[in-house]
C-alpha cells in the first residue's frame, strides 16, 4: 500500500470516527435507548428542568482555547496507540440540540440530525441517565456511544462537557473529549436579518492541512482531496434563507437560525456536466462574521465511477474582502 493510500485510508477512518465524538452536535437519525424506570425531578414547566428546554446552538469553536473543540486521542492522551491517524486530532463542533421533557421526569436532548439522548435532572446540571445509550448516525451509519455529557444552564447560556468512546476497526479504543463547550439559546422572534448578515459575502476555504484534516474531503472509496475556493453567500428571502454558491458551480439553500445555518430542505442535489452532487448535511456557524466553521456530508456520482460518499468534518473558511451580497 502506497503512502498516499495509507493516508487516504487513515482519513477515511478518521471520518468514520468523528461522528462518535460529534454526536452531541451533528448527530442524525437515531436509535437511542433510555433506561427503564429512570427517575429525576418532574419535567413540568415549573421545575428545575424547565430552564433547559428549547433550542441551543453551539457557539463558534475556538481552536486557541479549545472551547467547542473535541480532542480525539489515545486513552493516555497521546497518539501512539493508532499510528494510522494524526492524533491527537482536534474537531470543531457545530450544530444544535433541543432539550424537552422526557419520560419519568427526565429530559431528552434531540440533536440536529435526529439522535435523542436521555438525561436525568440533577440539582445543578443535566447528566446522561446511562452510559450505554447509542445512536446510529444517518450521515455515515456510524454507531456512537457517549459515556459522559454534563450540561449547565444560566439564563440564555449553556455550558457542557462531553466524553465519548470511538471503537476503531483495528481494535483500538480512542477517547473523544470536549472539556469546554458552550451554546446560546435560540429564541423565537429574534431579528432574522441580524443573524443572516454575518453569513453574507464571499468566504474562502482556508489552506488545506493534511495533518489536522482541516478542509480535507474524504470518501468511502478511500480517496481524499483538499476543499478549496470561494463560497459566495447571498440572501434568498426575508425569512432567514440564504443561498450558498460553491466552487463546483452548485447552489444550495440553507436556513439561518441564530449563529448557525443548515441545509433547508435537508437533502439537495446539484446536476453538473461531470455528474451529480448531493448533500444531506451541511452546517455552518459564525459568530464574528469573519470566520466560519462547518461540517458537510454528501455523495457524488460520475459516469464510469462508483458512487462515493463524501465528508468534510473539519471545515474552516475566512471572509474575503468582497462586499456582502444582499
């Protein structure tokens, strides 16, 4: 196996493992099991659980402080246990969670892809009601297991910490840890234009980095390639919809809710002279209107080639000097 092939395989493995740690942010069609007989405070609106209810978006990840950045590493914190991967690997988190009343006084957390995780209500936090809950992520069909997810809320701000286990095909168990996580509550009736404005304009992909997997697209066919070029974003309507024109000439519609934009409708297809491209997940987040983080999953078909599933797990873009497109 050539060095390139080995690295391509490593990236494909990395792509599969990322969903184990990002289930809280971008998890999908789920089978999540809550333990029977779980007990906690009442989930009525007048109780301690009520402050958690609603939609919460991750704030923009910060690679310097590691806020909203999960670190995938060996159990000892290093990278020697699995030389196939560029460990420790930092993965920015994007997306949302909706907390709502669960059975027997618990709270359910539905992530933006469809995974539902069950929490017990403690005096000062939400804690996973069991360490055995699992979710099949519909983006890649990946089974994830979160062993710890602790959530605290104060007003419209949420903080959290997550630990997950990623079972590798070679038998190695990697640990995914996010010690510092924060979200902001999405409140109905917010000024849509205020949140759309930071997305508008031209955003260029940062230089691809094969060591950090930043802007590296991997496929289930064992290939990798850099994501590059400019995404031009313009307002589509007055209801929070935006249009993203990507370097391949395709146009995609996303809905902005708070600091996060996601595909709307959830599955979209673009027909080009070289084949078809489809997306079934694309999330972008920006707080400062200068930088974006994103996660993307889709597929491509081309004449004479097998269909390929594509994944960009560590997406990073920076605004160009272009004037925003109204």
